[in-house]
C-alpha cells in the first residue's frame, strides 16, 4: 500500500534529526573539549546579557559588564588557540 506525502515528510524529518544528533567524526578529544567550553562560555555570556538588561543597581550592572568582557576575552582566546592548531594534511 502506498504511503501518503505527509508520512514521507515525517520520515524525512526524523532521518534528518537522527543525522544531526550523531556525534561528529574526526574531532579529537581536545577539539571536542574546546567546542564544549566555547558553547558553555557563549551560554554564560547570553545569560549575563539577559541579566544586564534587567539590572537596576549600578554596581550590579558594572559587575555584569565586567563578566561579559571577561567572557568575550575567554571566547576570543579559545578561538585564537583553535586557529593555531595544525591543520591535517591531505596527501593524495
């Protein structure tokens, strides 16, 4: 019996979701750790920005601005160290 268009679409979406949740191959443990740390720092920065929008006290705003600046420096340092990694050669 033939399946309808909608069931094929749902199947396609499920296959796409399965592919996107599989771990990426080829990442070294260091690269994986760096990627996880980058995501954690980005999340912390997003939270600090949201808190800054609602902060009323000057001291609290100053503390959040300093935290955001520190997070920006740490993210930049991660990206810099990532760009300094040797790239794998493709001989072929």
